[in-house]
């Protein structure tokens, strides 16, 4: 309901405690029911309730200063969502559950995107054709991480790399393991390592193959 | 004011979901609509001079959710692109202004909404005043019911709006997407047999607090219509965005629509959140494209109880 407090010129939105809609009419008198606990928020008014009494209050001038001004208020909010991964991402996630990294091919420019997002950003068309790049790939570029991430159980320094899976036209990124951090290099051949019940590769490790030639991956840098 | 350039809606497409878009991401819902509208205009993905979209992170439940749809428009190499956290009708307004400035001749405008991801009754309370309204979580139907009551009390309607009854259970939630192509002058004539020229467009907003407003009237709609030139000549068609049925009478009075005007010939006046307003503009334009209207008014609204209103006037060549 909207309620115009005695002495006010505009209305306030709040709840009215009434047994049913028939017990409410425009113009009826109501009064504030205060909340048990008050903290300086609109919810300090628990609700309004019907009131039969006369007008007892006139607005009086106020200089706008208060002995205990409210300087902030907390209004907690929680919203719940159901995420729809969509056609492309669902296929990718289903593949991960089988320990496969799947991509999708653009029907127009033939590029293979992994992970797939459902459309080719160059052609603006759906990438409906499934593709299975890898599982091996080439480190196209990398960095050495020296700052320990909160909640991440990995010793620093470690290497985070862009990896072009064989047959993919987009590099994905992952941690490199199984080799000292200062021996990782561009062109190094790597393969995924799946551990425990992880739903994606824990890291990539060297395959031992000779390094890839720069020209084979430079367009993916 | 007469716009400094002739700009028209030359193509329009939309989804026709009646409910949730099961199993589809927002980008996947949007993609067929984009293809349809670009085909109609004869544009390749990424070819429009400017791209502008409307959608809401709060409905999607993730930040920068609109970026997920950019793949679908062919955004690489980079395009000139913008986004409004509003109904797509306001994206159309931004694109129209962009073309008026002369910085673009063509624009792709699209909107998408997947309110089925969450509960819009809760989500929409987050758009309200954070101090006095949001902590009370008043759902849209409750606020619309206040307006319906005010209209009934004032004698504008026979009784309360049954659709604006929060006790009636969760409302039907539709997901969807829509898109239009705008073009200036000769480009518009090349792309469309009968372009829907935008003769004027404007949007205005009511005071934020519901208690400051006369809920039986919509001065913002009236002012936007005036500024868009709607009252300079009669319209034969009006596409009104009416989230709750009782609001129809408010808009008809503010826009001075009489019985000679065909109102909402396209059907449902509500529609997917963030998309419904752009659909009204698109449907009015489509009616001009096929010769069923010569001068049409399109309206979009946003916020509780018709808070923010956009009016555009579209005309076809004789
Ligand atoms: Zn492509």
C-alpha cells in the first residue's frame, strides 16, 4: 500500500497487516507498527496496521539535524539463478566428463574454437560442427607466476601457459607441470594430465617430443 | 524538432517463444534472430557501422553478460559497439542518435532477455530505490496493483487488474530476443522497399518515488510523445508496451489515442523483459514496411508503474 502520513504531502510504500483484501479500502486510517529491533532502515517499520483513531500529528518544522544520524544501512539481498550452459558449452562440459577436450568448427572459415562458445566471432555464425582437437598441443606463450593465489594449493613459482591443441585455432590456457618452471619454453609440446575426480585437466606436462617450429603456431600467439 | 537526417527502421526480426528458451544460452537464442534481420537488410555480420544492444546482467545473473552475445554479431576484428542496461528500445534510441550525428549510416540493434534464469519477481525489486523500496522486496505485480487500484478509485477502470494480483502465483516468464536494422537516407531505400522513417523519438522518466507520482497519469509519456512530434498529425497505428493490462488506459489517455487508432495489432503488449519495448518498435515498423500503416506510434516502458517511457513516431513514404 501507499500511505500518506499525517502532515505529509507525499506517500510512502509499505506493507499493511490486514486479514484479506476486503478489509482494506483507499482512505482508511492506519498506524505504524514498529519492528522489535530497530537499526535505522525502512524495515524499522515492521508494517502498518488499521487504526480507528483521529489525526493526532501535525508536521512541525525540523532543522534536519539529529543526535544519532544514520550513516549507513545494510540491506542484504540474495538472488538465485539457474545457469543454462547452452548447446555449445553443454557439449564441451559433457566431453570434459569423459576426459575429452572438445571444440567446434566454424562452417564458414573452418576455424576450430576450443572451448567453444557457440559462434564464430569473425563470421558471426553458429559453430555447430563438433571437432576433437588435441589431446596434445604446443605452448605458444607463457608466464611465470610468483604470487601465491589465495586458496590455491600450488607452490610458486609455477608456469601458466597458452596452449594450442593440435588442430585448434584458438589457444586455451592452463598450468604447466612436470618440468621446472625455468625450463618451460615457447614451442614446447605438452599433453593434459587428468587427476582424481577433476572435471578438467589439472595441468599439462611435456610429451618429450621435439619442440614445434615457430611457424606452426605463430598465428595463434 | 525535425531530425537532421532521415533514418529508418529497415528490417526487424524476433523470437516467438511463449515461455523459457529451454537449453539455449542467450547468444544461441539471439543468433537466428540476428541472421534473419541481417538477411532482410542485406548486411553481413559485422558490416553495420554501429551495433547497440539492450539486456540486463541482473536477469542473466552474471556481470557483463552482454559480452557473451558479441560473438554472434561477428565482433572480430573489433566493431563499433555499445550496450544499454535497458530494454532494447533504448538501444535503438542510442543507435538512432548515433546515425543522426553522421558518425554511422547503418546500425544493428538487438535485445535479449532470459528472465527464466532467475525469479524476475525478486530480480526486479533490485531496480528500485535502495533505501526505501528495495529492502521491502515489492514485486512488480504488487506495484502494478497499486496503480490498478488508483485507476479504479479514480473511475478510469471498472475494477482492479486481475493480472496485477501478486497472490495469483508466479507470472508466466518468457525468454526472447529481437533485432532491428536502422539505416539513413539512400542506404535505407536500398535495403527496404518501404522504410519506416523515424520522424521523432524521445524518452522521459517519472520521479523515482511512487508516492510522488499520480499513478493514474503518465506525464512522461505525454512529454516524450510531444517531443517526438506524435501530436502533430494523427497516427493510424499505435504499438504500446503494456506490462499490466490496467496501464493501457493510462497510455491511451497520455497519447490521446481514440477509436480510429489501431492499437497493438501485433498482439500481446507485454513480452520478454528487456525485449518487449524493442518488439513494439519493430512491429510498428514492420506494419509500415508491408503497407498496413502510414504513420505509427511506438511506445516502450521500463521500471515500475510505467516509470520511464519512450515514444517514437514512424512513417512510410506515400
Ligand atoms: Zn568463422
